[in-house]
C-alpha cells in the first residue's frame, strides 16, 4: 500500500469510530457493532466513493486488530467488506454515468486550428504560444495532463523507416497512474504524428525565451 493510502484508510476508520462514540452510549471500540458502523456511514449521506473509503478503512483496521492482537469484536468484518465492495461498484457506475461527453468534432477542430495558428504566430506572446503547443500535443497524444507536463526536452525520438524512408516520431514517457507504489515507474513509447512533433519542437525552441530554460521539463 502507498503510505498516503494507509493514512487515508486509518483516518477514515478513526473518523467513523470516534463519531459513533460521540453520538451513542458506546464509549469503547469493544462494544461498537456492525449496525453502529452501518448507521454511522448511512447517516452521513455521502457519495458512494466516500462511503467505500469509510467502510474500507474500518474493515482494514478491524482486520489488523483481529489478526495481530487476536482481539474479538462484535463486528462482522465480512459484512463490512461486502458493503465496501457494493459502494465501490456504485461509485464506478456513477463515474461512468457522470463522464463528460466528447468535444463535438466541429468545436474540437476549431480549438486545434486556433492552437496551431497561435503556436506558429511570431507576434504572439511566449506564454500563449507555449500553451498552444501543449494544447496541440494534448489533442494528438491523448496523454494525461500530468504526464504531459512531466515530459522533458529529450522525450522526443525518431526512426527512419527502411522501406519508405519516412521519419516516424515517438515520445518516451513515464506514467505515474498505473505504476506500483514501491516499484519503478511504468514507461511507455507512444506514437507522435507530424503535427505533434512540430508542436514539441516549436515548444523546445520557445523555451529559449523562458528564464527557467535550464530546467529539464519541456513546458
């Protein structure tokens, strides 16, 4: 587990148990029941994702105390685990339902064309042109914004295709999202079309106008 996740789970459990002891006659963890926990989470009327975090935190804390100290509590850990799984499923369903639709193609093309014009316009301010380059790259790569912001000036590579003689560009980057907590970061090569490569190289050129140009980051 990531330290931040452990911390989050711990405080979720503490929050639930403390609130139960403050709002009921149960002043000890020894007598808090499964129903007490369910009533407390239900009373808060929170989103499914928050309810999942609360149940998961409580579940993990009770599992830890039971396994390591052989203590016996009037709490059905399996029931709490089932409720956590149910709320997680509900959270995923809500996330899918609340996703924003794709940008209409006409509007997308308008944004892209405006960004291409801005990045190539010598009369525009440096910040405008740099941001336009990032918009172009974002539209062509489909990378997460965090990964895009972490690209360095040496992330772009190319290969000469033997049969056609054409140049194929690709970007090598490190993705934080699917990486394991205590393992090396996951690295990818992603195809970069000519327009994206143009934006990358233009931004690299523009960096000379930035006082932080000695930093390794592209943007």
